C-alpha cells in the first residue's frame, strides 16, 4: 500500500511539474534615449546615453542604427554609422549636415524615444 502511495505521489509531482510555467527572457524592450551630448568642438564626437541599445554589436545588427535630424515621427534625417556602440552608450563623429531635429536609436528595427538636438 505504501508503494502505491509513493507511486501516486510521484505521478502527481511529475504532472504538476509539467504544468508549471517556464521562465523566459523577454527581448522586446524598447531602447530608451536619455541624453544627447553634442561635440565640444567642431568635428568632434556626439555621445548618446541611454538603455537597451543592444549587446554592443548594435551597429552591426540588422536594423540597428542612429538617425539624426529627423522629425518627431522619425521621418527624414540621416542614418549614422557609430564609431562605438555599447548597451548604454553610442558615439559617432559629428555629421556634416546634421542640422536641428530629433535623434533616435533603432535597435533591430525598434525605435527609441526621440530627443531634440542641434548638430550643425
């Protein structure tokens, strides 16, 4: 009788374990742009700081880039090739015709919030 009880308890444990939710990592976070620091001198480096910019290969990953001089709907502007890209910091040379507009970070096709910047 004890053996039957242990078998029933084991089957119940296996059944409950099969129904338990599994942990998963969400990778659909939205990149967040916190600050845009213009270059200190003409031809210098623009620094973007934020969160969720990717794993450091952002500039290499399909659909990941920086857009400067766009309107608030990310229309127009210039795609920039960063010189440095990490999960919370992106650097790129000042664009020749950046102008005034919004800066966005696209990570695998997902746009960050935009911040206004004047990059002459």
